[in-house]
C-alpha cells in the first residue's frame, strides 16, 4: 500500500487507534463527491467500497456505516465511504439521481480509493438500496466479495414500502386530506416526486430502476456474498430467501446472518430503544468485519 | 382471543403499561402507537394472523383502539 502523503485536497485528516481518516471532495469538478477514506496504519489487506442507502435509510444507517468503516480499517482494510451526488454533502441535486448516476459515483469512489491507497483488490458493501447499487458495481469486479445489509432486491417493492410508510405516517399525523397509495403513485409521476417523511423520492430514480432486480444486476459471476437480514424473528423474508437460494444454486458461496432488530427503515420512533439500536450496530459491524476478514486472510492474498 | 394477543404485543414489544390498555383505550390519541410502532404492529398482524393489510385499510379508524384492530382482523377472516 502507498504511504499516504499529505494532500491539500484533503485537509481534514485524523489519526487515532491505528486508523487514518481523510475527508474531502473527489471526482469531476462538475459533480464532486464527499468522501471519507480510512486506512490502517500497517499493511492493507484490500479495499472496501461502502455504498450507502438513500432517502430515510441514509440517515438511519449513517452511524452504523461510520462504525463499520472504522472497524474494517482497524481490521486492516482501506475503506471509502462517500455520499452520492444529490445526497448529503456531495454536489448535485437529488432529483437528478438515477441508477446510472449512482453507478458512476461508485466508479469514482473505487478509482479514488485505488489511486489514493494503491489497493489492488476491492470488496463492496451496501445497505438497503445501497446494497442494490453495490451489487451492480461488484458485477464489474471479478470475484469481488459483496456484503449486503437488508438489501433491496426489487426496487418496485422499495417504492411500495415507501408509500406504505407514508400511509402509516399519515395515520399517526391524522392527516385530513390523506392520499391513497394509488394517488401517491400518480402524484409521483405527475409532480416528479413524492414525499416520504420529509425525504423526497424522485420519479427519475424510480424509472431508472424499473424492471431491475438485484439478482439480475449481480449476474452470475462467482463471488462470495454475505447477506445480513434484520428482523424480529430469524425467518428471512420470502424475497430475500428467493435471492439467497438463487445465488446458492448458481454456485456462489452465500453466508446468511441475522441480527435481531426491528429496524423500521422509514421511521424514527421512541419504540426503538437505545440499547436495541446499539446492539444492532455492534452485531452487524462485528459480523461484517469478521466475514470480510475471512475473505482476505493475509496481506496480498485472498481466500 | 384476538384482543388479548394485540394487547400483549403492544405491551411487550412497544414498551407500554398493559394495565391501561382496555379494548377502547385510544392508542393513537394517547401516543401509545407512534408511526414506527404502527409499522411494527402491522407487520405483527400480518405475520401472526396470516393476513395482508391492504393499503386502503391503513386508516385511523382501523387502529384507533384494540377493538378497532381486532374488528379489522375479524373482517378479513370473515
């Protein structure tokens, strides 16, 4: 791995507990991404590109991803976390986000991680819609390990879930002029977006995802996959089971893990106790870090 | 009994004092159910009772009290 030299482009750096963190803006001047690269102080096993989720999930899972990035770097990985264009601190507008723009942003993140750290082996992580995006990206990198948290396997069900969350929120808010799911879907097309608890979902993104599934995006190239699902019971949702069974039947080594937590992705509420949130983070981070470690057991080698 | 099952779920999973939860206690009005709790409750009803709560059934009248929720479930199995 390269020795990281100070770079004026990344004035925000920090070193602590054997991890160096470097924050800055990367990519084309016309559309820069906020990126956070964390590297171990010693040799690096590989690089991990963390693809965040979108909308309410982005905020909900943010801290978990900060902790995961840190843990991975402490375990010897160079990690890049970033914000897509149109989200967070990156340039661009949310209404312009499409599958193509998300893929391009992942490419930018990969290129920056490789250029900055010299890693030659890349793994991918993604949560929720970020898992869908990570899968489309990983498909371009032969054998790249892929760690998925609660992946969106069918974007049409993601939209339905979002609309349902809106309907449930409207119950609680006792909204006088409640719109039906059908009206919300029509409004999405008519006005170009629908508001889900303060997070607009834009029609451009939905249309770019239409008809796609995670399994198809991932393709049939061999790679190890970690599939972490979260829920009150250990039983996987049917849509997740279909994907893991399909990947296994195609010969991919799939490790399924469960974290007992009712995340309620579109919601923030008192019903989620602090200790439950912390436990979810600790379990998910440890499971993923351990799994990634088994894929790169030595410096410069992979299993 | 359906009402008791619902009451138990709200008590145990949504951290509520079950002693106040009569069948007619106003769950929404008294903030026993916030939106996350509602979401979790709907998930519980669907998995526990094998029903699908349709989008058009997600209205306050069906979730105002334990009696309302039970009535919704009974209507779906009728």
